[in-house]
C-alpha cells in the first residue's frame, strides 16, 4: 500500500494507472528514482537508514584539526566562490534570508495537504454519467443553485455530440505548489489541482467550434454539484465558485475556499490563506496538435466575401492556445520537475523570480502582462538545456551548476537583450526523445509580432497570452533589473527584490482613463471575436497598437489595462460579469522626445510609405522642406494648451477608435502642470509644456550675468583707478536661477521675489599679499568691492550698494556688493581668496573653548563659498540634461512652501532630495512629468529611515531608463565623476561616525553624501529634529492620500495635498495681507493678462518692495529662536489673497517642564503655585511677539 506523502517528498503525479495520491509525480520515464520510491513506500527502511546515520554520527572518524593558515585559506576560497556565485557575500546572505521569509509555513503546508487528500477522496466518490444530450445535461441541475458555465456562444439546438462524466484519468498537483516553489503573497494564493478528463468523453474533432469546451463546462458543473453535496457529509466545509484560469474565458474551473466553523471535526484551512483551484484538463493526444497551431482556424463562421470566391477564415491563435494549454498541465509539470532535479538551485531561482514578478505586478493573466511564474520557470528550464535561438546546435545559456542568483540573472539578461517578437523566436521541445531543439516544424503567424517561445513537441507558444506591448514592458523591466544587478558600488538588493514597482502613480509618467461605457462595440465583429475571444482583449490590443504606432519614440513603454475584472463568479451564473469600468493607459515617456512638436514621416518619393502615413494621420499631414534639403511628410502639433503626447493620443483615438471619444478621456496631467506659477512676462507662453520645460527666463538671467561678468572683468583696463589684481573668475554660487531651480523663475525688475538676488563668487589672481588675519582679510575684500562699485557707477549702467552679510556666524565684518543690472536682474557679489580656507582652519585648530562654534563657521564658509560653486556647476549640467528636473524641483519647493517647511531648508538640500529619482531612479525610469517626479520624491521621503540609512547620490548623467549616459562627454565626466567603491566606503564611514555620536539623530538628521561632499552634512547641518520628523510625517500623509485615490487625481485632492495643517502648531500668528504676486513676477490666477503690467524699472527704495513678513520672522528667530521653532510661507506672492501666517512650536523641554528659579533663566516665566519652581509664560511670550510685529499682526490663535 502506498502511503500518502507530503508535498515536500513528492511534487506531483501523472499516471496511466489508477491514481492513489494527489502529490505523486513520476519522473520522465514514468518512475521515481529508486531512493525516493524506497523512502515513500517503506517507512521502516527509512527509519533504519536514520539509525545508521545516527550511529555514524556517534562514532565520528578522528581527524586532525586544521591549522590557522588552512582555515584562513579555506575562508578566502569560500568567499571567492560565494562572490562568483552570488555577486557578494552580503548579497548571498540577503537572498538566503529573503527565501526563508517567503517560504510557506510548514503548518500551512501540512494543513493544506490534508485538505487536498480530503478533496481527492471526494472526487473519487463522484458517480459516473454518460451519453447525455444537451437538454438532459443542463436539466440535471437546478438553475437556481447551479448553472453550466458554457463559454460564449453557448450551445443551442440539438448538437450531435454527447455529454458525460467519468472518473478523472489523472488527478495532479500542478503549478508552483506542486514544484515546491510557492511563496507567501499578500493576496490569497491558489493551489492548482488538475483533473484530466478521460479520452472516452471526446471525439477527434471536438477541438472545433467550442465542442470540447462545452463538454468540459458540463464536467466542471457536475464536479461542483457533487463536491458541495459530499463536502457536507465528510466534514469538509467549503465554498465552491467558478473561476477563470488566468482570466481565460474559455478555461473555467472551480475555486474552493474554506469556511471557518466551530466544529472540531471539520477540516478547516482558512488560516493558511490558501485556496484550491480545480482545473479540468484534456487528455494528451486526444487532439492533433498540428491542427491547433496558431495559423489554423478552429472556429467556423460565415465570413462575407467580396468576390465569387469564398473568403479565408481568420486564424484563431488564442482559441487554439487555450485548448493546448488545458491539455498539457501535467506534461509541463513533469518537464519543470525534471529540470528542478537536474539543476540544484532551480527551486530557489524560481522563488526569486516569483518575488521579482510580484513586486512588478507581472502575472500570467490574459488581460494583464501574460508573463508570470510559469513562463519564467519555463524560460529558465529551456535556457538550461539549450534553446537560446533557432539553431539546433545552440549551447545552454544557463549551466546546471549555476547558483540561484546566476540562474535568475541569466534569465533576466536573456529577456533584456533578446527580442522574441520580431524574428528572434525561441524554439525548443519538451519531449522525452531527441535534441531539445528538435521537433516538428512550427509556423509562426506573420505580421502580428507576437512574442514566441514555442514548444515544437506540443505545438504551444508558451508566451501566447503576451502582446508586443506587454513584452516591451517586460523587457524594459528586465533591462532596468540587469543594470541594478551589474551595479558593484551600491547594494541594489532592495531595489530588485524588496521595493514594490507595481504602483501606477510611481511607475508611469502619465495616467489616462477612458470609461469603457462610452466605447461602442460595433467594431467587434464575429471575425474579431474568434480572433481575440473577448471585447476586452480586442479593446486592449486595439488601443495599445494605435498608441504604440502614434507615439513611437516619444514613449519608452505603454501599459493598457482594465482597472477591474471579475475572474471568480458564483455557481448560479453561466459566466462572469465584466465589471471593468475604465480603460487605464499608463505612459512612460522618453524625456528627450516626448515634447517635440514635429512628427516626421517618409520622404515625398516613398509613395507607398507616404500613402500609409497619410491614411493613418489624415488631414494633419503636410509636406515640409527641412534645412538639409529633404522634403518629408510631417505633422506639427501646436495650438493646444496640453502636452504634445496628450494631444497626439486624443487625435489618434478620435480618428481610429471612435469619433469624439477624446471628450471622455480624463487625466490630471494639465492639472499638475498648472500648479506651477505663471510668469508675468510679455508674450509668455502659458501652454503646459512651456510652463514645465521652458527655460527661457533663466537663460535671459544668465545672459545678464554674463554681461555683468564681462563688465567687472574689464574694470582694470577701463576704470580710472584700476584694481591692483586682475579678476580670475566670477562663478554662480547659491543662486537658484543659475541652476534653473527657482520656484518663481526670474522676471525683470521683480524685486519682491525672494530669489531676486543671485550670488556670485569673485576670485582674483593669486597673490601672497593678502592679510594673514580674518578680520583684516574681510576688510581688504570690502575695499576691493568698493572699488568695483565705484567703477560700475562710473558706467552709469549698473546700480550698486554694499550690504552687510550675516551668513557666517561670529563674523560681522563680511560685506557683499549688490548689483542691479539694466536688464532688470539683481546679483550679489562675494570675494573668495586662496587664504580664506587656510585662516578658517587655523582658527579652528587654535581654538579650545569655542571650537564647536568655529567649526560651524567653517562649515558655513565652505557651504557659502566653495561647495556652492561645485554644486551650482553640477546642478546646471544635470538640469539641462533632465528636461523635467527643473520643473519637478519647483513643484517640490511649492509643496514644501505650502506646508511651511521650505524656509527651514537650504535650496541645495531641496535640490539634492529632488535629484534622487533622477540620478538614482531604480527600479523606475527617470521621471518625465512633474507629477511623477513629485510622487517619487514623496515616496522616497516617506520610506527613508534617515536615522539608519544615509542618502548617497552619484551625480552623473543617466539615460531615461537609468543607465549611465556619460559616453563622449569628457567635460561632464570631469565635472562629476562617477562614485567609486572607495568613495562610497568613505561616505558610509562618515555616516557611521555621526550616528555613533548621535544615534537618535537629535543633532544631525539628514545625511546626503556625494563625491563633492563626503561629509554628508554640508547642506543639512542646521535642520532641527522637529522639522525633520515633520517632513517625514507629511510625506507619509501625502503618499497615503495619493494611494487611496484612483489616478488621475482631482482638484480637491490636489488642493488637500497643498493645504497646510495649522492644527499641528502651538500657535498661529495671522499677518496682514500683502499683494506680492505682481511684484514677484507672478501672474495671479484668474486675472486678466491685458490688465496686468509688470514693472520696467527699479523702485526708488528696494526695501519697500521686500516682503515684511520675512523680516518679521527673522527678528522673531533672533529673539525667540531658542524657545520656538517658527514656520511660515517663504513665497507670499504665491498665495491667492496675499495671506501669510507665522506658526510656532514651543520647545517641549522648556514649555512643558518646570525649573527652579534662577537669575538669567533666558525666557519669560511664571511661578508655579505651591512649589518653589517656575514655568514658561507662553501668553507673555506671545504678547512680546505681537508687540514686535506691530501692525503686521492681525490675529493670534493659540492651541488649547
């Protein structure tokens, strides 16, 4: 008697003899290996073997202990082997730990195996029935309780074939559970059980016209009816429903779910979070595979003909593949099981593949990508046996001795580098005999570009559910993953396996929705039905093909899906109702091509191509002559206040899908781009593209800067009293206009803009005559600036004045030269000498009591003078490469300012955070829309554990998919070299030192390391813990808000996203409103542009145009900065009504604590009743703030 085994011992069973277990699986020749069979059949033998093994352990052979040198050599050799097999030791440990975490619990496996055995026993008790007519078959069931799930079109009349039920020829575990590769998932996973119908129920031509499918539908309904009856009498409480396998509407099965009961005798498995899916398979060999090849027609319909000759029937590739798939469940299980036995690490590699697929949302569903764990395992099995091409001599791509990491990476590399859609098809045979490449000739349909990995033994294309668009999505994901796996500097394990990529608003630059209810079904003819099977599949293919052809190089990938689909339906219904409400189009844009307004077609001499081009684009096509002399058909996309890609999408869908269907398209694209301020410029373009990618205002400011640099550089020759030193360089520093990252771009004479003055660093030629003391040096530099001011005044073009600078604490002798150019832009000039850094470092080294303060001064000097130049240069280069980076930074700054956080951060800190999704975009593409860039920044901030993880940025230019793009660009490489492993180690060590001294991040929160700043704290040294914590909390709240909504987002959601939470502050000081919009160069929303006139000259007194609230906050910070953390909106001009507030958080250690009274306690206090202690007098402090504000303060709101 064969004992029942666990699924760990045996993976499945396919047999021609009577079935005795759900879990038995025979080897390729029909028998298990001798050792496995002995273990299964005779447990006593196994017990004896265990005793022998125990005896061996008890009497070990004495060996010499290895020496220390031998141990060291062994460790080195083991480390080398691990690095070769798993990339690195750490990567191997991470993989091992991950596989442990995702394995199914042993208790769940044991319980579900009991349920499977119980299910098998019930199936064996189902009585036979045969030779039933259609009426008799349907009449066996009470329509109120159960309906036969016939496929469309359901059978009618009196067909000449009969229905019946006989015990299954085979009952097998199929799928990942049978192969022991199943993993934990968030959704309830299904265990697939295949019942093979007997051959006696079929005729040779039952593959035609749904006949075999109708017979299977009756078989499924008959099994469901008796399972419900038998389960009640065998203590097996279950819920039985119909379910489409992989969303294939031709392949209906049963879904069995456990019902929780209080009866201890019931076999309940609901705690396993597993379900059982019963699939009904056709017997192998009952249908001729040659007649089910993808170029054959198996559904006969009447096709109208135009001539006297009858029209050819179209091929039915999806119908044919569905039947073949249902025939070879057990066959492919045996094929994969054989490869699993031959390749030791196949199981672990398959589990890694499932994790990778799940994180990216890739499944085998017909209406999804069509590539899941089964397809990935088949690919690995084929590549490990040969079959990497059409040549029969092809060598294996994956070796049997590969590690799980190598097997996974090899398959990923093959997907990334091989196009299986156009000519480069993969062919293999799963048969027992012959070469893996041998087999019957297979005809591949021409012209549809279907991805093809064909088994010449079964005639099945494994990738039959995929489309060219879905394969492109898969290939893009594989390409990005391969880039990450090849990374040797930074650990990319999390980006490959742990980070979820299937989030639409993170994965796509733009999301467009189209309600399905508005799309007419007239184009879904009978021919289309037998070709695509369902209206949904036809619609997906139609829209995907149209957009792929129309958008071309403008997009890197197109995802077209249905947001809802019902794959499970009750037994009382014949078919599942399609509950898809919207067609969701996700676009991944190509940043270098998406905004081009020209679509170039064929030359005028190419008549056939030109005719096809005109037929597709219609009246938009025109002939144009280009500068190179060529005359081409082309299209210009102008005149619409929307992105070019959106304009093209609407036009193509209107022309080829349905007239005026674009009126029902919904997208938040334009809404997000309208969040950026509209400038008050003459002739300014307010289109969406102009608002986001137009850098013309910044270029005008840079042109004025270049004129100023030229004027200052020529002073020694032109001035009456020439400067003693020549100007060596004048470079932009912290100015956001030079980096194209200003929230409000520069507008001439807009002096109310907080970013009006752009800082420049002036350096003279080298000399040894600079003073050797800091105060004297600063006075000398001031004298040089006065001389420059006099020289510029003499030209009567520039207006200048000196300004006392308080950027560096403890030094009050620093002055800057403010210059107003005739073009309407302001610049602030600083002087840097070769002696500055030396003197600051000397002061730090010679100090004892004031060393921390002087170190702070040096860091501020480095930030203001030296590091700012490098940062500005790098940002300028990256901003010109990433077209959407400036717009994303601006939108991120607006979000920060709306939450009253922007004033707490330096511009450089904000820019580095915003650079994260561009220079380190893994596992996504580089953002090519403002909303995708902001979502990715907020997502990163919400997940960033800055107490334990540093942010290390490699500030180099990369391609749209994240790959390096520094070829043939020596200047860029010189400016920003790629991070080396040594640099990363140095940065990591610096972070470790900081956290060792400050483990909870009380003093230093954010650590952003780059090659230019390995210290990691240059731009984040003055951020406080409450502000850092609030940034993280607000980012998480924003991500939660966005994730709870269905894209595209509406106006109400955007308004909520940019609304500050005043209730979180201890007090709010509401200030007097000031209309700063026009003075800042901003066009107020809703205003008439012809009535708005910007200034064309400077005011007599610049101070009158400055924002008084910002000065008020500075004074509050100076007087109460040790007691309160103040927050306010930096850009008052962005407020619709000019309103601004000052919010404050009291220091909790001072506000909530009690102290013993002492002189010079430092803040206003009040006595505590009954105790010799005092507490902070908050009301008195607030009164002092109000008194300091004077008429600016309108109202004070204090938290109760």
